[in-house]
C-alpha cells in the first residue's frame, strides 16, 4: 500500500472516531434534556417539603436493594420502571390516587441521564392522567446527591451509615 493509501485510511478512521465521539456527546445531551426544569424538583426543595402537611407523595421507582439500603422518609417502593413487572407495580401503586396528587418519583441508581427507570415511570404516570408529577433531580445518584448531603433518610438507613 502506498503512503497516500495509508494516509487516506488513517484519515477516514480518524473521521469515524470523531463522528462516534460527537454522536455519544449528542446522545448524552439529549438524555440530559429529557426533562424540562419544570418537570424536575431539586433535592433541597423536596427535603424542605417532607415535613409539611401537604408533602408530595414520594415514589421510589428503582431497584429494591437501593430502597432497602436508604430511602426518603415516607417514600413508597413501586419497583424498577425499566421492567414490565415494575411498571405494573407502579400502576398499582398509583391506581387509586387522585390525578391531582403531587407526586415525586426518583431512582438514584446512577447518573440520571443514564437511569433506565425514571423516564418510563414518568411517562406511565402521565399516561395515567397525573398532572403534577416531578422527577427528583439526582444528577449523580441517590448517595451523592441526597444521602451525602445530609437530607433526611429512612431510620433503617441512618443505622447503616
């Protein structure tokens, strides 16, 4: 192969690598923008609301091991929304609730842009007619963005720290 041929192949390979990087960045940006600011609730805002008489209903839509390790006080476990059984359980958790009920959902398994659970849970609750659903904004994970910042956790979780 000539030097020109090698150079062309190398250039083409570099172009494909650059394209792959750009597609990955674009996919991450799209995932990060899956929720509007109005659809999110910040941890400090939710923490302040928990002790109020009209506190939102908090639903954990992630994996059971996370809920058992530590969860927001009063949160109901509704199953991982990335699985059909978890979606069925979430539907059951929400079926009898008034559609005007303020609901906050969270998972916290991983960075929210990669979370397999919050998007399907949010979409299901919207399809069910709930008008006041927010996603707890946990950019990194539950441990980093809630637990380590000292926000309230279930009594069982306090003993494990």
